[in-house]
C-alpha cells in the first residue's frame, strides 16, 4: 500500500488518465477521490458513476447527454456526466462492464476531450481528468475480443493495483479503529476499542468483501453495541467462529519435533537435549510449555 500512496502522490497533480485495478471493495473509489482532492482540480467537481448500474440503453445519454427529442421521452436537452465533470474529475467505475460500442465512444471522448450529445451534431469540448476502475481481467478480455485494445492502452497510462485486504492484514487494526471512530461519531457513541480477541478475529478473517466488508461489519458492531468495547459477540457469526488453520504454526512444528525426539530417545532428556542442540534446562522448559511430560518417562537424573 505504501507504493500505492507514493504513486497517488506523484500523479495527483497532473491530468494523466489513471487505471485502478483490484477486487471489489479494495478502495478504488477512495483512491480516485484522493487523486482528485490532491490535484489542482480539487475545487472542481468530482463525478463518479458506476457503469453497470445504468441500463445500456441509457448509459450513452448519461455520459454524453442528449438533445431535446433525441428519443421518446426526451422532452428537453440534458448535460451528460462528461460536461458535469468539466474542470474536475470523472470517475468511471467498472469500465470492464461496458459494451464495445460504448468503449469506442469513450475512447474518442477521453483522447479528444470532445463529445457529442445523443441526437446532436455539435461537438462539445470538455476539460476532464478521467480515472477508471475495474475488478475484471482486462488482459484476458482483450484476448477474447470483449475489450478494445486501443482503449486499454489509452487508460493504462498510470496503472495502480490495489491489493486485497487478506494480503495486507497489518492494515486491518488501523482500518478497524478508523471505522470505529467514524461510526461512533455518527451514532453519538463512546466505544473506546476492540477487545484483543475481537481484533484477533478481524485480523484472521479472509475478508472476501475487502475493506468495504470490514467497514460494514464495524458499522454493524457499533450500532448493536451498548458497552465501552467491541467484543467477539458483537461480530457476525462468520467472524465469531474459530478460524480454521490451514498451516501449522512455528510452535506446532516445534512441539511435534520435540515429541518425536523424546519418543526416539525413550524419554532420555539428556540424549534429546544433545540431539536438539540445547541444554537440559531449556528442554525441560519446552516440555512444560508444550505439555510433553508424559512422552516416555524421563530416566535421567534431574538437571
């Protein structure tokens, strides 16, 4: 994430097109807004549109506007989002979900900074910095012919990849506390912290919904909580369950290795310590730590 922050800082001041890639919920919208508010365009509009949320039949009109009478029901002309964002930033979310026909028109608008309203003949100049985002594999889509290669290279001037939350677990405590403060303020509550057990569950959870899922879970916990701290019982059931271990811990490996050496030496701690390369007192402490007192009966004199 530090590389993401550095890239945002370097490119925020220009008008270069930025392509944000990453799973849903990784914070692509927040990065787009950060690019805007840290740019000379910060006083201009920031217009965000989730492209799949609009019907294909209306998408072109929403983006480029339309003239009066352009289609049935168009009783008056309308500015599109490119015009509304002029002087600022236009954030096109989920660019990979657009049709090839619309991709062609987007390419012209981004390259030429010119649009034509639906049903109109006049060319309208716009001054827009475009930031786009996708959770789709655009490289695969290009090979399959469902995403225009020329548009990809026009968008991919500065690519920024946001890693999923499960790959940056060290960020989870800070993010969780940030959302805790945010929703305590909104709900006029004074919740001080997460209990260690609750925080452990947050850190160990795989977060398929990424940062967005974490925010919603913290918001839910704040809404339901009547105490000074967030406890495990304030979390959804999926987080309350003990996380399944897919790999042994270092302690697990050491315990089993010492158990095997003790069995091999038939409980001789002197021999086991020699094989392990530690003194007998250290071995005895580890035997107590791992509960291995019953692995063969020690036959050596006390250490």
